[in-house]
DNA sequence: GTCTATGTATAAAA
DNA sequence: TTTTATACATAGAC
C-alpha cells in the first residue's frame, strides 16, 4: 500500500506510527462493516491504542451483547445469572404477547360481530383467556 | 477489489457469499494483526458467521483478558448491565400484563353485553389496544 | 484452492 | 489535510 513496502514490525517514528494508526484503524473498521453486511455476519472489533485509548465496533447490536454471545459460545455459562434470567424473561414476554394477540383477535371478532374472522376452535381457545 | 464493483449489501448467492466470507475474513484478521504490530495496539476481533460459527483473533494476550480490559474501560463495574436489563424486562412484562387486563376487561364487557362493567372512558381506552 | 484483472487502501509527499 | 504512486486485497473465472 502506498509508496514502498512496509516492514511488519512496530513503526518507530511516533509521527508515522500515529498517522498509520489512524489510517489503518479506519480501514480495519470499514472492512469489518463490509464483511458484516456482505456476508450477514456479526462482528465485533476492539482496539486499544498504544496509549490505551479504546476504539470499538459492533455490528448487529451492542458490544456487550456480542461479548455475551462470545461467552456463551466459548464455554458453558460463565455466570448463571445473566444466562438464565433473561431467558425466562424473554419467554414470559413472548407468552404474554401471544396472549395479547389472542385477546385482540377475540375483540376484533366481537366488534366485527361475525364468525368469518374466527373459527369455533379459536373461540374456544379464547374462552380460556378471559 | 477484483473484477467489478461490489454492492454494499448482503450477497444473495450462497456460494458467492461463502467464498467472499472466507476471503474477507482472512483479510480482516490479517489487517488486524498488521495494525497491532505496526502501531503497538491491542486488538480483538470476533466474527460470528451467518451460520453461527465463531472466528476470533486477540493480539497481545487472550480474548478473555481483552474483554476484561474492555469492561474495565467502558465503565467500572460490569455489574451495571445485569441490573439494568432485568429492570427493562420487568417493566415490559408489567406493561404487557396491564394490556392483557384491559383486553380481558373489554372481552368481558362484550360478552356480557352491558355497559355496567365498563365506562365510556374505559371503552375509548380499549379501542386503542386492538 | 490458483490465477489475474481491477478496485482499494495507504505510505509518502505536498 | 489532499494528492499521488504503488502495494495490496479480492471478484470472478478456473
């Protein structure tokens, strides 16, 4: 890239190093975004500069979520709490939403006043829910 | 890169997508290594393929260490997350339950056929929910 | 995988 | 910064 080959070792000149860091950091993050979009992958990049400053990128959600997914993948649950509780909460939310759908369907049916929107079976199911 | 421009959107052809994923993934990891060496930075890259397979790179130590450093940097106690998220979930559950109550009340009213169980105001509120 | 033509990234310079 | 010359990455074809 550019005029002259690059030795794969730490750039000693601090100015050159800083300039290269900025340029390549931008390039790396761009490439990561592209890969994520083109291939539908979830990617996280974390960069700590030599001076300790953080640069990060997370495609598809937050870095925290990605870290959790990473933890899940690499080995069993590193912490039971964060694994079990959100699962239960999500499940409960899902069930509640389903119930709401059923109730809404029932109401639409009642207001509409016709059976065309609801089968007898669905009506029976509805009875259970109110 | 290569013969022809690339649209920055998901590659639909699964074969092309897989090939591109392999090539660009290798490229991304190489770039990350180079940046780390040239500029003395600590870098972590996590890639979940569309199929859920994990690819990772951590320069200067393990990914776990990097994640810990990240957690330290982003905001002291990582214990914040497990506190906030369950709160949101509980809030959502509460709201969903409230909605269910409203819908159930509406259904009881409709089936009962009388206004005695529901004020006009409550009826108006109900309308919003279905 | 390997091979190329071509598009990109970027080192150096301005 | 912006420009430029080159090295590099990679899409498409085997």
